[in-house]
C-alpha cells in the first residue's frame, strides 16, 4: 500500500492501541527490554474484549501497535479483529513476534480479511534476528506470504541498520517477486547495535 492508497483509506478518528504486556522479542532499543534488564516487571495487563468493545465505538481506524507488547499475544486478539470487521473499522496490525503457530495466523487472517498487516522484518529474513532478538525471520516471512495468499493487504517494514544496509536491493527484489510493499525506514538505533556488537566481541576476548 503506497501513501496515496493510505490517504484514500484513512478517515476519521484514529487510535493506536496497546493490547497487553507480553512479547517474546528482546529488541535492544525497546522500552520493554530496558525495563526487564533493570529487573523490573512490565506494568499493566491485557485489554479485555469488553474494554475493547467500548473503546472501538469511538474510532474509525485502529492500529494495533504495541510499545510494551506485540498485539498477537492478547488472548482475545482474534475476537478484536472480528469486532473491527463487524464495526467497519479500518484495522492495522503491526507485528514482529513470530511465536504463534501457522494455524493461529490462518485464523487471525480470516477473522478480518480487510485488516492491513505490517510485518517488522529488519533485513533479509535470515538476518532480522540481529535486532529483533528471538525472532524467527524466515517463519514470519512465510506468515506474511500466507497472508498475501489469502488476499490480505500485507506490508514488509524494514528498519535500516548498518548490518542490513547492504541487503536493501536484495530485499527490494524479494518484495517485488511476491508483490509486497517494502517500507524502508532509516533509524538512529544503529549506535545501539554497534555498541552491542562491540560488547559481544569484547566478551569473546575476555
């Protein structure tokens, strides 16, 4: 989906929604990761389906895009997708975690065939775990292709780091092969990745 398509789709009041407190990734620049490394627990709890029902009545467009969590881990997430479909709410799902079975993705995709899924795979799938720690990039890419095969709108979000800058052209060809929009986003997080790599090399020497 390009910017013109999005502007045509966009309407009314927009809500960016955190649905819970769980994520299986440990991305270095994530607030969740920083808090857990300090030994603290993640605050909050899962949004209930009743709470979501009330909230969703006031918005025309909802982005499931967590700061603490990945939306796929809310126990009622598929029900939320169904509710968005029933209420004719424009729906975006921003996800990077890969720890759900294929059957779950099939059910989630079919729950709202109008939803737009944006998959965070930073680099070629085999390398995306360098920033998205614990992510199975190959599996998540396959789930993106599964959504595409079911005629959903899927998008590939690619945060640009030093480690994946040289593979951008390959990613463009791969995205074009499958007719999937590639969203390239430059990021200031490079310094964090470089610091992490330097520490790992230092630890190897000591």
